[in-house]
C-alpha cells in the first residue's frame, strides 16, 4: 500500500461523537462476557480514524454503537449531544438514513436491480421521488467512478466495482459520517488499495467523518488517527514516539 496517500491534517471540527464509560457485555454459555470495557472516545467532524484489533476484540460492536445499531450495557453514546441509546426506533432509523453512511465487508447489493437502482434505494427509503433518487444516484456513481456501469446489473460488476457501488449508496445523501466495517476484506490487495484511496478521497473532498474498522494496519496508518481495541479496552496509537499508548 505504499502508494496510498495519508490523510491530510485537518483543523479539529466540532465534536460529533462523545462516548463515556461505555461497556458492552452479553450472556455467554458459562458466564457473562465483556466485549467493551470503560471505553471513552471523542470524534470530531471531518476526522478520519481507524479502529484495529484482533478478531473478537469488539471492533464491530463499537462501530455498531456509533451507528445506533446496538446499545451499550452501561455508559453514554452521544451524537452532537443527543443520546443515541435513548432515541426511539423511528429516530434511530432517521439518524441512520440521513446522518450516516454504512460500508460493510459484503456489499449487500440487490442482484435483481441495476447499479443505479441499488444506489438510489437510500433516497427512495428516505422519501425522495424516484426521478430525484435516480438523479442523486447518478451523481454518487460519478463520484466513485462508476458512471459507465450505472445501467448494468450488479451481478455483472467486479468485486471492486460492487464495493464502489456500495460506497456510492453510502454517500448518496451526503451523510455526516461514513462508517466502514472491513471495507477491503474481500478484495485483492490492488483492488483494496483503490477502495481505500476512494474512502480517503471522500473524507478529504466532502469532509465526511470517516471511521474504518480494519485488520489492515497499512491502511489504518493512512488515516488521521488509529485506535486499537485490546481485551475490550480502547487505546490510541502514539505515532510520534516509538512506544507507549494510553487508554483513551
């Protein structure tokens, strides 16, 4: 990944997320299992950050908390001062549809629809008229370099093209935050590099806050901050010195 461009330094924006004393646990077959333990984290507008850690360290769980897809066992998760766990189901759905974009390891595109129609779904669900939704989809596809494939069925797209289509769907309504869970996990290195560079470019040009969960430390190193989960506790990698990382 030597050719990937590191994220450009940004002036700190206003606070978007504030997590304090967050814990997440669930009942295991023998005893209660702690997934996250006393996580404290602040994320500002326009930042780019990676969350790394071993399998089962709680990375996806933390991302789901940021996306209001899960609720903590204890602690607070605030977005612009509003408690995500205390939102009604309708408020959470609106928050996810209008404030967030999600990119997953699997693209979750619908094979019976064209690329353009798949991307437009986000706007149609939000209540946009179909012609406007398709117009927004064409612009999003242009941003990710897929204009020429917009009328093709997604089954005819390559793996990298499908992931770019999924990114176009995620940025369709220009969300405040882009959450990506292993977005290059199913791609070969060259295609993964292209997708990673695209995500960084969207952060730079559109100012979307970017949070990526990944096993790929090379990609993580290109983002503005890198956080690591170890045994459910969150640490920030200190890039200015050789060793040592303090809990956030």
